[in-house]
C-alpha cells in the first residue's frame, strides 16, 4: 500500500516537470530534419536558421539556438540585421538535444552572429560585412532578450551608416542583452560594438573585446567609444561586464554623452582599452548621471591625452573601484581632480575629495580568465562602502556572492554586516586552507562544485554537519527499540567503509535499508516513515543473532560507500548530495508485520 502511494506521488511530480515551453522554437545550423523549428531534430537549419525563427516568433516564445554561425541575410545586403522582438527571449549555447535551459553551455557551444556576409573576413576583407548585426528601435522594450551569443564582424563604414557595428539602438529601444560577447565589431565614427541613441538597453554579463571606432581612412578627425557610445537622453546599465582591448581616437571603452543621459556601470572590468588620440582610455562621461561602482580599471592607454583612464566632469559617483596601471601623458588615473571618489583604491593616489580612498597597491590571485580577484591579505578587502555599492548588488563579476567577510582581515570599510570589497571581484574565502581562494580552485578545476552553489564540494563535507540520527523508531513486538547507527564517512571517491547498521532488532529476520533524498515524519504501519518520496531500497539481508528462540540480538549492516561505488544510483555520485536512510525489518508478531528503526541523515562527500 505504501509503495503504491509513493509511486503515485512520484508519477504526479514527474507530470509537473515540463522540459520546454510550448512556444519553444529550435535552431541548429547542422540539423537535417524538416526545418519546422518544432524540435531539435526538425530545427531551423543553416546560416539563415535564426533569421527564420525570429521572423515567425510570437510574444511569449523562446528560441533555443545550437552552436554554429548565423547571419542576418543570405544575399549580401549589408543593410540586413537581426531584429529583436518584444516578448521573445533568444538563448544561444546549446549543443542540440537539450531539454532544459540548465543543460546549455554557451562557452562550450558558441552560437555566433556573424556580419561576415561574404565569408572573407579571414582574408582581411570587411567592406562587404553587414553594417549592424542588431537593430533595436522605438518598438523594442526590455522583454526583447538575447542571451548567450557571440556578436562578431559588424562593420559600419558608410557615411550614413557609420555607428554601432554590433548594435544600433535608437529612438527609445530598450532591449536586454545577457551573456553576450561583442568581438571585432567596428564603426567609422562612434560605438564600434554598440551605438545607443536616446535609448535604454541593459547589458548583464556581457563582454566587449577588440572592438574599434577608428577605421583607417575614416573622414572623421575624432571617433568615440571603441566599445560603446551612448548619447541624447540614453539611460544605459552595465552589470558584470568586461571591456577589453577596445579602441577609439577618443574614449576607448565607454563614451557617455549628453546632459540628459545616464550611465550605470557596476561589477565590471576595464582592461587594456585605449584612446589613440584625445580622451581617456577607459571611460569618458559627460552624462547627467554617472555611476561607476565596484569596477576595476587597469591597463588603459591614453595616447597624448590630458585625461586619465576615467574622465567624468560633473558630479559622478565613483565608489568601491580599483584604478591602477593606466598610462598616459599625465600621471592622474581619474580626472578632473575635484571629483568625489570614495572608498576606492587608486594608484597613484587620487588627489580629489572623498572618504575611504587608499593607494596601497593590491595583490591579485592569479586564476581565471581575468586574474584580478584580490588575493588573501590584499589591500581593498572588506574596505568598501556598502552604501556605495550598486542597489540590489548580490554577485560579483565572476558570479560569486558579494558581501563575503574574510575573517582574517580587519574591516576598514563602512556598513553593517559583511563589508563589500573594492573592485569588480569579491575576495573569496579559502575553505580548504590551501592558500588559494575558493573561486580560483573552482575556476582551475582543482575543486569540483557539482551542485553549482559556488562552494567547493570538499568544503561542504568539511564544514557541513556529520551524519546524525533523527526521527523515532518503532518499538517491536518484544518491546525492544531498534536503533540506527554508523561508522566511517560517506564519500563518492574515498571508498573506505561507511557502514550504516541497525542494532536491537529481532534475530533471524529479513530486513533492508531504504533511503531517499528528503526527510519527513509520517505515520506508517504503526510507526514513523522518516524518508520522503521517492524511496529507494537496498538488497534484503538476514539479521543473524541467536540461532534459536526469539530475542533482540539481531543486527544489520550495509556499506553505503560500496553501494555508491557500484554506480547503481547516479545521484549518489553528486558531492554534497543529502541522503536520508532508515531500516525496515520483518516482525511476524507485529499487527503490521513491520519493524522500523529511527533514521540517519548524511551528505555525500568528495
């Protein structure tokens, strides 16, 4: 009766699990099916597959795009672009065959939106590329989403189409771009990767790399915003973005222009951007509102400029930032000198006003693609201002939690609770005491994180609770109370014994250990069922004990680590997996013929 009830519950739960929305459309460059977009087998295919999917998508639809290179047109029309649609979310990064978003990996499976219409970029020919890969005009709002794409090879070199090689956003367009990489896009005038005119897009987790607004032979004496230019009442947000090796004659990274515009930039890294003429190397903003919070600006070059890496006349908010190793004709890293820069690490020291600034050179942990996370003991740890962090801030550039206290470092910042660090990364704890921040262990593969919670799996076992007993055993027909216990440690890699045993059970009776992944306390056959559905069984065994008579000398034992190693249940291979176990035994004199121990809870360790 119980088994059937648990099975029905399991079926009901499975029925609630839907793998994809009813409006999911599929795109796979290499698909060979009917091309209807209704499944991975029959996905829209070829370089034009995404273009077709967008043309038929309706509000509420999702488009899932497998790795491959997709182009906005097949006939060489340089005016062609991918058009964003309200209510349509487009996800790149699938291998093909996935049934949930959690399975995609946009790093391993790059979906590339290419402006190389002629297929000749490799030969250095760009003059036949599309002018803008994306266009978002007045009808596009924040529900138009692209997530997980590489945007490459836009080339805006016409005297009338001279801005925004990757994205041209105008007349109020406000799309959302997440986890996108804009690379090798160029413009003859402004915004090599993106030109934003009277619009309000949001960029989250995006990378802008090797974009330029300095096409040789251009007619303009000055170009602006190698990566991004925003102007004319634009309101733009960048969070957890990277700006690397972008260039323009004036303003290599971001240029924000216009007395009615606003720039909000947080948790972002500016690395090696350059101005080849006048203007700062990384950020230039004359916007009415300029907020630069928890950013790291390093390695910018301002050739012949009288400005620093950041130039923001007006009343900007620059807080919790790290600015150093930027070069130009003047030593200043931030200009002008009268700005209220606060709780930032600037080398050489910033001469302006503002509380909490320091100039001690930081030390960085050498790990990850961008090795600028503060190392143990570095200046800048727990030294920021919580009030100066971006509203709603929860994650750093690498996706690790913000406001992590490092106990070995005295708090020198301001705020209640854990104090935010300076810079785009939060310094990490070292839970396994190997001298390397946990995030670096995870990035290098030295530690695993199979449950994807940002904590090395071995630390969850070290710092988590040991196996413990819970719930209530059922008194058997001889008035004995059977008890569960254990010896050893549960592990998916160290197969020394982890034995779960039962004592004080009836002699010479069959029994078994059953387990599950949730706990409960439900009345069951005269006792308490301590394991939540679904329940899994191990093989039946005999309790032993005295060969004759009836007493409570029986025992059971089961090596759970050996069971893990057998691979019978793949879930047990997951480090950090919580398991709940209980013994059942046969009791012929009990009204329900059933004996039950109390239960044991434990976590699978590395």
